[in-house]
C-alpha cells in the first residue's frame, strides 16, 4: 500500500517576493518582479529586463555562517538555501542534532547550472596561471549538486540528498521524485525544490537565441505576457522555490499544518521525434504526460478544476492550451481555471517549476486563484478553445480541489504533478 | 615585526575558520589546526592563501604539509620573511 504524501512546508525566493509573506502579497495584488537591468543594457543585450530576487546582504547572514559567506559567489545557492531553509522551518521542522543526521529526511533540489559567477571568477584565475589561488570553495559552489549539498549540511539530512536537472521541468520533476520516494516508504520527509542563478551569463544564451522580448525595455512589467496575442518571448528570471513533502503519517504525528496532498504525477519525453525537438515539445508526449499524471493520481479528467500552466509567453502558449484541452477533453466554459505565474516573475528557468508549485499551493491556503497578468488581449487560438471566464485576470475567490501543474523543458522533457485539497479520511 | 605581532595577525586569520563551538580563546601556539581547533582540513588552503596575502609571502605545498600547528605556521612565516630580505 502506497503511503499518502502531503505538503507541509513552503519556501520561496522569487523575483517579486522573498519569503512567503512578500511573495503571497505580490501574487495577490499582481505585483511584478520584472525590472530593467542596466548591466544587461551595458552588455548590449536585446532583452534588458529580467526577474531577480532582491536579497539584502544582512538577510544572507540569517541563513549562512560568516565562513560560508566568505567568497560566496553563487546566486543559485543563495536563493536555494534561503527557500529550502524557509520551507523546513515553515513545516515546523528543526535542524538535525550536531552529531546525528535525520535518516528519514532527504533532499532533491534541482538546478540547471550552478554558480556561474563563481565559475567565471575561477576561469579568470586559472587562465592567469593562478589556479592555486582558487581556494577551497570553487568546487562546492559550482558543482550542480552544490545546492543539495549546502542544504544537506545545514539541515543535517541523512536520507537521499541529490540534485536533479531537466531544464525548465526541473522543479516539477523534483516534486514527483520526492513524492515517489515517500510513497514507497524510503523516506518520511523530502525537501524538494529547485534554484536558478541570475545574471547575464545565465540569460545571454537565451538572448542569443532571440527568444526573449526586446521591445519592453522601457516598460518591463508588461513584457511577460503568457496567453496574450501580443506575447513576444519569455522574460528571463531566476530564484528558487521549495516544498517539504511528508508522509501523511509523519505529518499527522507531528500535528503539522497541511497545504495539500500530492496525489500523483508523471514525467516523460517526446524523444525529440515528430514535432518535438531540442527546444519544442512534442504535443503527443505532453498529452500523454498529463494523462499519465491523472492516472497515477487516480483522478478523472473532469475533476481537474485548476491548472497552473507552463505558459512562458511565447507563440507556444496556444499549443499548450490545446494540449490541455485535448488531453482533458474539455473546452469553453467546461475548461478548468488556468493561470500562469510567469506573468509576474518571468521564466525562472530551472527554478520555474518549484516557484510556480509554491504559487499553486498557496492558492489552497488562501482559497483563491491568482490572477493572470498582461493577457487582456487573449490569443485568438486560445479563445477558440477556452472561455475567457476560465482565465481570471484578477485574483479570484475559489477553493481549489484538484490542481494540475505542468512544466516542460529543453530536451523535449515534461513533468506534470497533481495536487489535491487535503481531506481527512 | 616580532613573533607576538605575527601571532595576533594569524589568530585574526584563523578565527574565521573556527567551527561555531570553538572560541577564539582556544587558539594557542601549540594548537593543532585540524585535531584541536576542529578546522575543516579543506579550509587549510584558505588559511594559507590568507597568510600569503597578509604577510606578502608565498607558501608551497610542502610548507602546507608541515603546517600542523599554529607554531608551525609562525615558524614558516618567519622563515619566508627572512628569505625575502
């Protein structure tokens, strides 16, 4: 018998809010985290706007020791450690004792690339024949698993501690991986989440692909336009989201609050076959992923009442909506409510799935659905499938029951997780 | 600049790398960096780099191997400074 898995803690470090309270306030009131970055303009970027969490130096001291802060030049580690530690504390969990790890708690914390600024600093030293001056911390700040390693040490987790990486599907994939581990009885608690560095060395490659909007440098808050007819590319973002997943038994024993239940999920790949490619999703795979997630969760197509889409604000948004519509066999006013978190935070890349899962889960706590941004001019192909009333422009009161959250990534990879309003039974 | 002054400077460098439960007062000339002060051995390379910057000297791998205690470090620093003259 599979163990039931619930979410007992959330942590967030997003462009429009650092910490749950700030983030919730921004999501509720439609406050954007997208701003103009002079640094990107100076470097001649086409897209000079981005989403980046604002972290005061003094705040870092609450999460890192003075020694850890020395030479720390990996923004992903900063975001991930803050979100991960916050989620742990939000769940009412303590750090493990000094001499004994918590064998029943593990971590799956993903990223795309980690510590790119540290890597750059190191490359300059090495090219200057000065590798000996790197010091001890360049490896741990630039290894992909650095983020799970930092969190593992801070919290003292003794179960599986690892880092997953599947481009923009990373965060959602991690939730499903953590759920499976608890479900099968191999762990009681899994801290899951993902982080993404910020800065020009992360965003430059996307700018070069001409898939970022270049016409909004003067009005950044209007640039991220998921589902809009005038969407012209995703706004690059960064940050981290984190969730504590826990067996229902453990959560009840601790008397912990429960945000929602993780009913099931699925990941797959389109194999870069058919219309799928390195950068474009194979619709057949996307639909299969959604259906497999529902099957895993034991949920009927008709039961999904809220979707948090991947919806990046490119021409692919209409295709994603068509995939949801065809997979669920639902259209017009029968289509679930759907929202896109990226309108306010941009595309947080490897962190997007976890940041957006946190947003989706806060909707349970508050009994509402966050509004969509910058899509008053809904794409006509979307309106052919979905009634406009299902795409709320403002935060709307509605207690979610079944929420489906999907993320898609380069490499033609997909992940879809199904949350449920937790009911005692 | 005498040995006492070097010790003050060295203590100032070492204190950054002490675990939270080891007080600065625990640093003596006989202290072994790893065994007594519980400094993570990976951080010894950082102490070496800080010493290089503070005293304007360069320490080689064999110097680092010999640097087990605070007194070892002081001796190496004194030797390097003499060599420099």
